[in-house]
């Protein structure tokens, strides 16, 4: 696999794990919740930077109505 694809997968897995941990506020405490919140925000920004090509192509108008509808439903 290409290195960038592996990085995208690692970022997505990291975001998923952190989201699950953030939902356990009572178990992890306020300080850990705050640190995880900052880290997931950094991963969120990284995720959007890594996927900027997809973001640009969404509004170019090359998609079929079915593809646009699927994008709306998923996001």
C-alpha cells in the first residue's frame, strides 16, 4: 500500500478510538477528556488535509444525481 493510504487509515482508526473514549467521560475524567478532545481535533484537521482532493471534487459537478444523493445521505 502507498504510505499516504496507510496514514489515512491510521488517522481514521485513531479518530474512531478517540471518539469512543470521549464518550466515556465519566470513566476517563475531565482532564483526559480535554486532552483527547484536543487530539481528536488535530486528527480532524489532519483528516481533512489528507482528503482535500475529495473535498475539491465534490463541488465540480461531475457526479450523477445518484452519486450526489448517496453523498448527502452518508454525510
